[in-house]
C-alpha cells in the first residue's frame, strides 16, 4: 500500500508539471514488455509505455497495472469482478529495478512515429493519468494493462495501424491462458476449472493482444503509412534485462500427483469397505463436502461474479453445490435410506457428463476425469443395484 501511495503522489507531481511539457525532437516513446512472474497476478506478463526525453530530463513509465492487495475487500471484489486498476507514473530506473528483483525479463520496442505523434501520445497519457481519469474497471480480456497500451498506440496514429495477420492462428481464450499458467500447479488447476464456456470462444487477432507477449509480437509486425510509404510501427526489440530461466523441479504435492493418488486411495478404501461390508461414512462426507464447497465457489463465479471468463461453467455438472447439503444429511443414519435417490441421480449425472465431455462446448482439465471416477467409486454399489433391478424386469 505504501508503494501505491508513493506512485500516486509521484504521479500527481509528475502530471501536474508535465501538462505543459513539450517533448524535444530527440524524445523516444517505447513499449515495454515484461515476462511473466511467479505470482498468480503476474502469470500473464505486463505491458507499459516508456517516455524517454533526455533534453527534458524525462524518463518515466506509464503503468496501467497498478493495484493494491491492501485495498478494502480486495479478494471479495476480485472474485466479483469489481477490481479497479489505475495508471500511475514511475521513474524508469525504479520500474526496471522492480523487475530485476523479481527476475523477470524486460524488452523495449521504440515507436517509429513523428514528433507530433509522440507529443500527442504523451499528452493523451498525461490526460489519462489525471486523478479524475486514472482509475478503470479491470477486465482480463478486454480492458487491462495490455489492451490499454494497444488502444493508446492506435489512437496516436488515428487508428491507421496495420497488423500482419498472415500468421494468425485460431486460438481460444482458454488455449491462450493455458499457455501462460503453470501447467501443474494448484493455482493453474484452479484457474482452469474456474473458466467457463466464454473462454472457449475463438479470438480475433486484436483480442489476442490482451496478453502482453502477443501485443509485443503484434507491434513487431505492424505497419503505418508515412509519407505515402508503409513503414514499421516499432523498431526492432532490445533487451533491457534478461533473466536466467528457472527449471521447475518435480513436486510431490502437484495436482497431478495428489488427485491421482487420492483416486487410488479412495479405490483401495472402497475395496476394503466392500470386503468388510461396512460403509465408510466419513469418506463419503469428506468427498461430497469438498465437491459441494467447490460447487459453491463455481456457482458464485458463474452466476454472481461479473468476471468475463467464469460464466456458464459446465464443471457445475459434477461439482454440484447441493453435494454440501447431502454431505451433512448423510451423517444422520435415519436419513440415509431417504437419500439413495440422490446417490443414483449423482451417479447418472456423472456418467452422462463423462460420456458427453468430447461433445460439450467447453474444454475441461483432464484431472476432472479421476475426480469423477472418485465419485463413481463411492456410488458403485448403487449403480450395481440399479443395474440388477433392470435386468430382473
């Protein structure tokens, strides 16, 4: 919070003074692209705009990615999709040092634009960063640190920016996100489960630029008409800081290990239960309690949150929030005979879900399969009884 306050104060001083600043002919404006980090909010990298004018003593970064975890009810507002970001000014050495400290590479692409376009872009950034304008409602796909930079660049050349779309591939939001999040981490697993049908929409060339890496690559191939000729919008990228790659080691607590190990343990306990002819109620309770809590969270994200990516989530088919109520009622022996219908309903629903997964309009994490098999293991006796009854008819 202290950092945010210092940036806000610095921005107020900077933008109050810079409203009358005229950039010199030697001024340069550039796109800064920062590699992803280890924290969940930094998985997708970062974009910012640098203004460098040695004659005026300016070397500032306009950063659209400022927020604070210490803001009131931050976690709640984030889940609701009501996170507010802001643009703030920061001295370039301070900006670069923060990424060196986090061991995240930083690249720079200088814009090949005229002096009047540089001045217009600078004035637009200053206006955007004023107290009354600087806060905006964050949207991961459509309004973030990368899309705001893209919009400023397009505005400075009167939207005459021409992109090279010849190598564009048909990719969904989910495929783009999957390439950014750690492949076998709990954060990545949680993100992939929380993403609903909207994430399987195929993106346009422009929509892909919600990711800083795609913005960098798109700008590298973009052209603008100057004096009747087509010229590159940016100069070749230079590396301001190159971090050494870190190899991820094997993790025994990763989702792949834990979920599959849990499946094997439940299978073993269910076999022991079958041999002893005595049901492990506590195991049912833990499984359905966990599924119910997951279902409550998915229900909130799907129906109450305004996040772009979490609507219409078909993972609710197997993670029903009603499992939470069932888990509690299942603890009472007198109620169990009356709950057999729910077990049969759940078994049938999960089987239909597994059979229809390839045909549904949503892509699912493969670890959903062993989770569903855990449910079926606990309901195997009900399925066997239902099948025997059908055979007798």
